[in-house]
C-alpha cells in the first residue's frame, strides 16, 4: 500500500493523541484492521472531527506517509449509528462486537465478509435495542469464528465421526464429541448444541434465543475455540 487509499471503514476505537489529534483503529473490507492518525480533529473548526467516533461507518481517504500510521485526509459519513450511544446496553454490545473483531482480525488481511458482518451487527443494534443481549452477541462471535476459519465442527463427533449422542465440546479437538469420546471435553447440552447450529445457519437478525445456562456453555465453547485456535482471549459476554 502506498500513496492514497480510498476505503469504507468502521471506527473501532478513537483515542486522543497529543494536543488535537486522534489515533484511530479502523476496520476496512479490503485492508482489514488499520491504524490511522487524524490530525487537528479536536480543534473547534476541524472539518471532520465529529465523524471519527467509535461505531461510525465512514468512507475515507487515507494517505500513506513514512510512518506506520496512515493519515486521514478526508471523511464522509455513511452512518453515525448514533442511537447506539443512547443506551448503556447497546453501547456495550457494540463495543464488544468491535473489540472481538479487533482481536480476531488484527492484521491488514482482507476480510470483506467480516466488514459486512460488523456493519450488519451495528445496524441491528442501532435499530433494535432488544438485540443487545448475549444471544445476539454469541451468534455474532460464532460467525466471526467461521470467517476466521476456526468454526467448531458440529455435524459429527470430531474424534470418531459419530452423528448421534453428541454430548460434549472439546476446543482442542475442534468441535463436538459423542458420549464415548467425551473425555477431556465439557458437557454441551442439547439446547446449547441447537443454539450453535441455529446461530450459524441463520442471519444475525434471526439469531436464536436460549436459556442463560445454555448460553454459558455456548460462550465457553466460543471462548475456548478462540483461545485454542487463534490465541485470542475474547472479553466475557456473560457474567
Ligand atoms: Zn466420538
């Protein structure tokens, strides 16, 4: 990458820097996660300071200079996702979604499907605060695992191939295990299993719902998978 780059981006984080600048963590379709600096944006007359808050969907021109950070030279707003910030639960859910993307996709490798997924998640949270619960958050994370190429195998026991009696989950083995292969796995109940399958098979807006007990098992399966296969620790969703 050299010269100027025109791209859509979601602002993942926006950090104050020096007197009037901001350092931005951006997620883009073709260039993955990028770091950029926006100079002078905290001055009152800045042209685009207000457009560089977290969760903004923007179209920007970035200039590649000598340093590691790109410099923001122009910004157009596509969506502010402003309603997200009005409620604690949607703000928190959006921050966790951005954080999970940031941790699982930290390089400049292209992931247009992850960009689209993040845009959908923010749009959904923006439109419907009832989507801010852990059901949606876990469905989103599962789809991120799929995009990262580390989604757990759910169709058959990862050890022996058995398709009945799937009762456990082993992140080391990479998916569900049957009753006879259950050593070194934790118990994954029927409801949790059904949630995993349904969440992967449906759009985010129709993410399945499940009991807190099942969601805790699902969260454990996702967290252990991310840790084991991507060396990434995701922030807990349930407490
Ligand atoms: Zn088995």
